[in-house]
């Protein structure tokens, strides 16, 4: 009994390790460490601290800090509570850019109708193939979700179906990725028939590879003799399973939506054709979402298009007319905003809307000058424009909007990095007149020069020449109105027909 008190044996097969042996081994280690070179402990501690800092989840400041609301207000509107999760690698990006991407995801989530409880970033070489963040971090996130009473996890990336299921199983809440949030916002903001069809097409294309099957228990029909007359027992399959039927229904719906969008093309072509027929120049206003495109279009044209401090407030193309200082008409085309990592489904579905950009005469690229990294937004928009055929040769003007929110140092930096850009404020009107003059200077000049005498009864034709052409001289004489102008071929033919021989 006394021997048992002195030694506690741990058997591993035929070997035995005693507590005395463990103590002696530990003392040997302690003696060996004294012989290590100086600074060895400090280097080991620094390496350990660096590893701990790299592995821990980092909370992004400013996300999840909710304003105080009364209990009555909270009960009245119970918004979906979400936790944001992102993974970044030093080989791909920096922590600052990763945090900015997560803040953008927070803005997307709030636009979709959620309240952000927390934002988490993990630094690792690449996302985990199973749970995206790793099994240990998945458990940590599950604890945070439970503490915050969150309903959903939003991942700042495109998740594989297996990753989403594994993370849902670990956290016990719904998991969605960045693409799903953007598609949800588009579905909320689409108003026209074409816009709704485009959004539904994008959603179905996103959903198709992510359907979850539940095995043969949900089969809709039995195989029976259809498996083969001579196949025998054990060869009869379950027939068409539920997931196969869902895929077939979705593919049928996708084909129908594509036909509908294709059938809407003639109506768009008629509208564009009428503008081309009268030689009406168009200016496409493009830019990152929430850069202030609609506000700037309103300021330039005097219209009252929807303006909202939200992402993707404009989904349907809006055309607004404007006049040059000499009375010539042209049109501004307000387009849908772009975003980093715009889902390929949306780019494909909204190609019909983006056709307006390819058909324009001038492109005004609006940038949020108050954004911490506006040049990353410029790169994101240029990447989308590069996918639109025919935009490379169109003149472009870069405009930094929201000058009223930009300090002097930032203004100098923007002008130094983009000297040809214009700094304006759609809110206060600063710089808008200079931008308008620059746009009008780039408008194409009609290529047919006419010199004719029109009768005084052709006043409506003269008015149309003033609106759609570039008038050089108008002289009222006894025999009629002497007109010198540059017009397009269609209007030139009308002037020649109406002229006095």
C-alpha cells in the first residue's frame, strides 16, 4: 500500500512511467533550458504570442454597437439579428481591407433589414474546407451567437453548400453568404416587371446548385418495372427523388424567365431607337452602390428620382432629359450600382440593363469621395465595365461626390491621385456647373451641316433643330428663316424637304 502511494503507474503496453520518472524528466528539461542561448525564452514567448494573436477571432470595432431603444420599440420591430464572419489571408489582402469589406457587409445586412450584433475576422492561410473557419472557431462563433441571441450568421464570402451546412450544424442557426444578402436586397428593391424577372433569374441560378437532398425517403414515385424488365430484384431504384424534381422545376422556371427577358428586349430597343432616331445623346451615370448617382442625376437634370441612403436603392434604369446652355437636348441614364465581388448571376441577369451603358455617348463614373478607400471602388466598377462589350472606347469622366463630407487633406489627396477628376457635392451643388460643362463638351456633334431657308410655318421643325442639333446661325428674313446648323441625317432630310427652293 505504501509502495502504491509512492508510485502511481501509467501503463502503455509493456512500458511503465512513474511519477518519479516524470519529475526527473522535468528536472532534466529544466536543467537543459539553463544551457539555452540568452534570449531563447523571449523569442519563444514572442512566437507563442504571435501565434495566439493570429489564431484568435478579432472583433471589428463599430459593428454591433446598437442605439438605445425602448422595450416597446424593440417588440414593435423585431429585426433579424446577425453576426458577421470573415476570413482573410496575408497573401491576398490586409487586415484593414478585410475590416472594410466586413463593414460593407454590415451595410448590406442593414439594407436587407437586419441588425448587426457583432463582426468577427479570422486570420488564416485559407478558409477551412469543412466549416470555413475551422471546427474550433465554429464552436467559438456558436457561443457568440448564443450570447448575442442572433438568428443568422452572414459570411463575407461565397460558401460551398457543404461549408454552409457544417457551419449551420455547429452554430444551430441559419447561415447565409454575401451573395445571398445581395440577392435579397435586389429582390426587395426591384419594382419593374423586367427588374423582378432579372432578380428571380439570378436567385434561381444561385439556388440551383445549393439544393439540399434528403435521400430516397422523399421520392415522389417508385421505379417498379421501369427499372428494366430483366433487371430483377434489388435493381429497382426509388424513381425521381424530391431534389431531382426541385431541380427540374427550377430549370424549367429559369428557361421561362430567360425567354421573358429576351422578349422584353424589343421594348428597350424601341426606346433606344427613338433616342437614336432624333440624335439624342445619352450620358450613362455609373458607379459603386450608394455613391450618390441618383442624387447627382437629380441635381444635373432637376428631376426627383428616388434618393435613399441605402445600397442598391436604384435597380431599374431611369432616363432623365437635360438641356445644354444653347438649348440642345440630351439624356442622363441612371444605372444600377456596382459592388465588390458582384455575383456573377447578377451580372448575367442584368446585362439587359447594362446595355444602356454600352449604348451611351459619355460615361460619368461617380465615386463616393468620403469613403475610406474610394480607389478600390473605382477598381471594382472598372472590372464590371470591362465585362460590358463596347464600353472601352466611350469617353469617361470620374466624379468624386459628397464633397461636403470631405476634409481638405482628403480633397488634396484625391486630386493628386486623380488629377482629371471632378469633386462635386450633389447635396450642396458644389462643382456641379463645372461637371455639367465638361459633360456637354464631350457630347457628340451631329455630323450633317445644313444651310437652308425655312418658311415661317416650319416653326416646329426649327424648334426640333434647336433641341436635337447644334445651331450655328438663325436669321429672320422677308423670304423665311435662314438656318445654319449641324444635325443628324434624319433631321437633315426633314430640313431639306421643308426648305424654300
